[in-house]
């Protein structure tokens, strides 16, 4: 969603060429592009690797002993293909998506007057928080990855003309790493859409890509520590889980008849609008949570942890309810299920915040004023 927003903005100001990595068997990235958006798209095919738990464990063990940051190795080694794609061209601007691809900055600088890095997360912060949410030995692995990523950030971030970050919080984190790097706050956002109308189901909802470690940890934490009390208090309440890679949580939730694992959907905002409350019980992560912005667009009140709502321009109690302990999280959800007035007030306020500050047209104004 963040990348799509940036592509739309840039394509309205420049002729745009795209270099896209593609996983084996994935849809052609050109099929996702609106007609006329890009001048040229070059695909780089990634080699196959298994996503089984064992294969992931082996890869991360190799990274641990080689002191390599996650995913840097996955996207390394494609200098020849990238140079072939840009050779003979002179670009006003080059944008690299994700820190994983930051090592290609020096190559692109030979063909681009400016090179900008779009940081969806601050990787060292993300990995350190994953360590805090885990126990040994996973915590030790994440701590090592966080240290490795911090060293890379100190080396690579100063190479860029500017960094796009999701929030002022992330800008401050970057300054802790490298004070002199220029940062541009480009918030995560979703397209401006009408608020869906329709009946509410007696349900709460969690949305997100369940391949992403902080989302899986959030689901596990909620299921173990919060959901049992909610089920007792609300005998008819159901918990809906929406998002890609849902097979990663099916095993632990399959025995619970009041949990509906929906999987990926075409319209997340419309799906979220069917629930009475959206939850974001995250214990780790970086950047800002699109799941919360989508819930606000859907007109659904949100209960989140402090980390879940970090970086969003919201006021607790006005746009979102914040609860970091299981008992307070249960009480916050119950207060929204009980009080139609509170639910309506949060829904109205957060929908207004989305329209004014977290929709694509609103965040594009920030990029326009940045000179990008």
C-alpha cells in the first residue's frame, strides 16, 4: 500500500521506470500496475526458497553465524541485472524501496542525480523489539540481527540524498543512528474511499500479513492472554482474522470455533467495516500500522497497544483506545462493545483524521512540499 501510494505520486511528476523483484510463481508485477502508470518495468526473478518453518530456521541460523541481517542476503547479488536495466539512462530521481535493497545505492548513484531510500521500518528497531517480545533462543537471534542492522544503517543511510520515513517517531530513530541524514516524513496512508455502510456483526477483527513476525506474535498474545476473558464476557462474540499467509496461524487457532480465519480479501476496508471493534495488540514492530488506518477508513473503532499506534497522529481516547496490559485491553474492547456513544465518537473522530491526514491525497501534499 505504501509503495503503491508512492508510485502514484511519482508517476504524475516523472516518466517512471520500475525494477521489480519477483518471487517464483508470483503474479507478474506489471499486472498490478494501472495502464499508463509506468514507462517500463523490468522484472528480476528471485531464486526459489522454501517458506517451511524448517527452511526458515536453517536460513536464519546461517545468517546468525555469518552475522548477516535478514533479507539483505535475499536481495543481494543482482548488480548486473540492475545495471543492465538502467544503463544508457539518466534519471532525475532513483527511489529504493526497503532497507533490504539499500546496498544498491552506490550503483544507482551513477545513473541518478538523487537517490532516496523509502524506509517502511527502521530495521534495527523492528528487530530489537522482536527480541523483546520473544524468549531465548529466538530473543538472542533477534538481538544479534538488530545489532547487525544497526551497523549497516550507520554505513548505508548517510549515502542517500534523503530518507522517507513513516512518522516523526521513525525520523527520531534515524537521527539516533545518523544525525545528519535528511529525513522526509511520508506517512503510511490508504486511498480516499467512501465509508462502507452495512450491518455490524457481533465480532472483533484483526487484519494484517501473517507472515510478518509482529503480526503473528500479536495474534498469539491475544489468543493466549486476552481472548479467553473476552469470550467469557461476550458469549456470542467472534474474532475474525483477515490477511495474507493465514496458514501461519491456522494450526494454533483451528480448535477454537469462535475464531474465523478469513485469509486474504479483495477489499480490506469493506471487510473491516463488518466488525464492531478492530484490534491491534502488537508487542513489536516499527513504522506505522496500515491496519489501524484501514479500520479508521472503515469507520471502526480501534483498541491498540502503545507500540501498535506508535507514530500515528492520534489522541488516545479521541481516535483510539490504548491498552498495554491484557486486563486493560479486555476492558477497552468491552467499553466499545457496551457504549454506542463511545464507539460512535471514536469512529467519527478517526474517520475524520484519516480523511484529513492519512489518505493518499493528504500525504501527497507532504511529498509535494518536500521537493521530491
